[in-house]
C-alpha cells in the first residue's frame, strides 16, 4: 500500500515461528494472535526490540529476530504509547481483534534487521 502520508517506524522482536508466519504472509502482515495473546505489541525503539529478541526469544525459542516496518502515523494515534518499564521501554498495544486493520496500514514490507541465536 503506497501512501504519501507520514509513517512511523516500529520494531517487533519475534521468534522463529512468528517470523515464518510473517514470511508466509509475504512480509506484509502480522499473523493473527493466539488465544493467549490478547494484544499485539510493536515497540517504538530498536534497542528495546534487540534486548527482547536477544535476551528472551533466544532463551525461549533458540533464535530471536528484530523486524522493522512502517505504519501510517495518523492511524497509530488511536494507540496510546505504553511505558512498559524504563523511559525507553515503549510499546503500542494493539488489541488482537484490530490486528487485520493494523496490518492494512503497514506501508511497504516487514524486514528483519537483526538475528540472534
């Protein structure tokens, strides 16, 4: 979806299973949440995403990946920034039921920018 509207860069730390689902979706969308995942939470800075992928995903999944993608800024205004810890630990909380609409506002593709094993 090409747009002239401003976009916001987001990051998502992910494990190998979710990353494979993103690949199957053509690197254009996030897969539906599982029943035990009521929210989808992209993060607002790369360093925080790296910490989760390296320190959590590797330990639990054997590998961790950091993805980067752009979303229309105007659309993102509906999701208040959540401070999940320190002042740089910032996330957006997208309800699982809204993920398809969120995906429709991704501009361009989802790219892997870091890999940890």
